[in-house]
């Protein structure tokens, strides 16, 4: 194959351009670290096992939350595993969501949209389901989710929601939620101590 000078220049020009884009993108999407010794906004007293999604923040009166699962807000010795009952995962996730939105100055009825991700357990000794059995297992999870989910909202106040089935969710959780809520009672600004 004959690569002429123009082809090679074009190729290296494209490579250089892509390298510049990637180098600039890291600076463009970087977030500023808090000052040394400053408390993170979502940090809890005693540092109790709180995993925060990197995207949890408030902007223009809207609290955006991501990556809330069944082990968020619980100490490590109280984690559930993928072999625990699905309803326990849902209840713990919804409790963690409730605490998260309340800390941000919102409430469950002010959630505007919610994306719910569910998965089947993947563990040694747990059979991997296929075909109709897999569909039936996801349907049972979906029905179980809806039964618990509706108890967290006032009648007629449940947010727009979508539910997606995945193969895996990090953190030993069978459910994870992402969404946004209107801030109705902004928390007081933290003061230096």
C-alpha cells in the first residue's frame, strides 16, 4: 500500500488534532478540588460510609443526584449484598434517596424526574437466567419496585420515571437511582468553625 506524503501528513495532522482535543477536554471537564481541610458538602459527621456520586450538586434551585444505591448512607458493616432480597435493596435505596434530597433542601414530592436502574443478582451459586425466566425475574423486580416506590410519595406527586434493566450495578446494589429535584428549602450555608 503506497502512502503518499499528503496521506501521511493528513494522518499525523488528524492524530495531533485528536491529541489536542483530548488534552483540552480533561481541563474543560475537570472540577475544582475543595480547599485543603474544607469539608465536602455531603460529608456526614463521623465520616459514616457515605458514597457520593460525583455529580450530586445544586444548580439554579435544582438538586441533581446520581448513583444512589442500596448501600449509600450505611456503614460498611451494614451493607447488603446482591443475594439479599430485592425489596430490601429498594427500601434502602429509597431511604437513601429521601435523606439525600432532604439534606439538599428538597423532599420526595419535589423530585422532578427519576431514572431507576435494576439488575438481577450476579453471584456464585446464583443461576444466570435466560429467556422467559429472565424476563419473569425482571418483571417480578419491577412489580416489587412499584409496590414499595409508591409509598415514598404523596398521592399524585410521584415524579416522571423510567426504569431500565441492566446486567450489573456497582456497589453490591440491585437498584440505583439518578434524577433531579426542586430545592424548596435551601439549607443554610456552612460556616467556618
